[in-house]
């Protein structure tokens, strides 16, 4: 998880999750039909949500523990 210099770059890690979420949204639908198509779409939705949630996290390190905080409230209700 550390870079070549041995340090941990949390901002870069979160940016990679945001990039992954974007890539899922742009992922082309393979030539499948029926149940396989439905399963592919459902998996893509789960992948996007997982990557987007982590990518939107705020972070802190307290006593050596990395904590990711995700505010799930609507944007207009966040403080």
C-alpha cells in the first residue's frame, strides 16, 4: 500500500477508487442477453457504488489507525 519511497499516499489511493468508479460507468456492455445481461448490469452497479463510496471518503490517521469516514447524507444535509 506504500509507494516506492515507503510512504502511504491516501489521497492517491482514494483517487484510484474514484477512477475505478468512473471506469465502471464507462464499461461497455458485453454481448450477453437475458439473465447474464441482468447479472452483469447488477454487478456493475454494485462495483460502482463500492468504488464511489470509498473514493468519496474523508480520511484521518489517529495513533497509527487509518479511518475512512463516509458521509451518506444527501449533499444538502451535510455540515
